[in-house]
């Protein structure tokens, strides 16, 4: 079962692994969107790189 604490930990770990490649690419704009995840029952952040 995925609870709020484990979700935050896994999201932080995922973000940490993605920071290095994103920082190295300077072109493009980062768009952060909040979406409601029915499976988790809470809001979730989705990040996209827009050229």
C-alpha cells in the first residue's frame, strides 16, 4: 500500500535522479502541472520539458 510518506519519499528520489540531466540541458521550459491521482487519492505533480 502506498501511503503519503512513501509517496513523498519515492517522488523525492525520482526528482533527485532527474535533476542532473535537466540542469545540464538549458534549452526548454519546465512546466509543472498538478493532477489528481485517483489511485493515490491525492494531488500529484507532473513535470514536462517544453522546447
